[in-house]
């Protein structure tokens, strides 16, 4: 089973019922993919979801992620600091490395730098590319 790390922008896009990307959320919920999570990532998810929706909705999503049987909780003990342009994005890279994720799914261009780095090797794909992978 493939492990994924979802950038916050992707999480927001896959949750709406009418989203063309909803299938990814459904596949994660069904246990077809493992999702790597760290405390830092969960905190960002909750903060952004609260700002874009409501506290109740954010809390519900966080609880679903925490209680999902295929969620993999990771504590990165090393900070690689690979993304200099937006250091806040490094939490996703560190989680992916520590959790053995196959992909970071992100539409954020800051992650493009990872394609030029040999170690640690972290593959980044866009949400559109992930959709092709699913189908």
C-alpha cells in the first residue's frame, strides 16, 4: 500500500463532495492509501480548515484523520531544511522521509526543488498526476 503526504492545499481540494478530486479522499478513507501525519501537519490542517470553513468542520476532519486505520503517525527527528523559499513546507518533506511515503501530493511550486535533490529522495506529484495514478 502506498503512503502519501498531502499538502494542505491538496487536502482542501479533495474533501468537498462535488470535487473532481474527491475520489482521493474516498480512497484514503477506504484504506487504499496510507496517509502520513505529524503533529505539525495536523496543526496546519486544523488552522487552515478553521479559517476556510468552521471550527466544527475542522475538528471533524482532524478526528477522521486521527481515527483512520491507515493513518501513519510520524515524529520526524531530523529536519532536512530542503525548501528554502518557504521553510514552513519542510514539515511535509520531513514527514514523508520519516514515514517512508512514496509521494508528497502538492500543487505548491515550492516543492519543485525536491526534483533536483538526490538525498533524501522524495517524489512530489501534483493532484492531477495523483488522479492519473488512481485511475
